[in-house]
C-alpha cells in the first residue's frame, strides 16, 4: 500500500470542484484504450451520472494529488443500466427500486500508481459503505487485469451487455453481494 494515501468520500456537490482532476485521471488510466475514452464523452457521462440520487465518489490522494477514484449510484426503478443485456438472466434480474442495486460506474487509478493496492482500497471503502443487496459493474472482456482483480474481490460474471450508445463495446456484467466483513478481505 502507498504511504500517505488518503481516502475520502464525496457527494456529487462536493465533487464538483474535482471535475477537471476526475477527467485527468480518467484520461491517464485509459490512455491506451482508444478514441472512445476521451474527455468530452467522459464529461457528458459525469454530467449524466452525478445528479443521480445517492451518487457517491471515493477518491484517493497521495501527497495532495488525486491518484484514483471509484464512483457509482443506486439504480432507480427507471434505470437504463440494464438496456442491452444479453444472455439468460432470471426474469426479475433487472428489476430495480433505488435500493436493490448499487452500480459502480468507474474504478480508475493513474497508470503510475497502479499495482499498489489503491484500487482495492477504493473498492473496499466504497463497498463497505453500501446497504443495497447487491452491486454491479461492467468490465471489458479484454481488460484481464481488472477482471482478475474483480474475481479476487468476489465479483461474479452473470451476462454480457451491449449499451445502445455509439461505438459501445460489449461488456461483461459482474455482480457482487456486499461483504459482511470488509476489513477481513483487505
């Protein structure tokens, strides 16, 4: 783990002042992932996600510099999160009420800070604060490092999902129940 790492929770209102830094970390983490991962698209994503009820960010700083973060929000009854799901899932799998599922949208660490336990610390901190019965996230099948990390943290692959937005890749849908004793997994 990194010395002097500080982890802090933010609401959307509190995170407004961090927007440029959030975009910088996003671009750094996705520097080799192609044109889909650009500042304009990500700013639009944040503008759509941050106003959602229950949006939460956990950010990690080291020596005063933002080095990584994780954010997500509970899925509302009218969510479009599950649009494009592929594969057999139980008939009620996509039913949401704003309390059932917490969706992790991003878990990002600057490339120079990766493989130091920061992603795990962010993940553990966020998940330990959630009260929903399950959490979900999407991961690209070619992101082997992320897939291996999520598997080691107890996530299970359920299906695939192809979002309707332009040039969207197909993602793996992962689901996890909250860890009843998160400190034991660190």
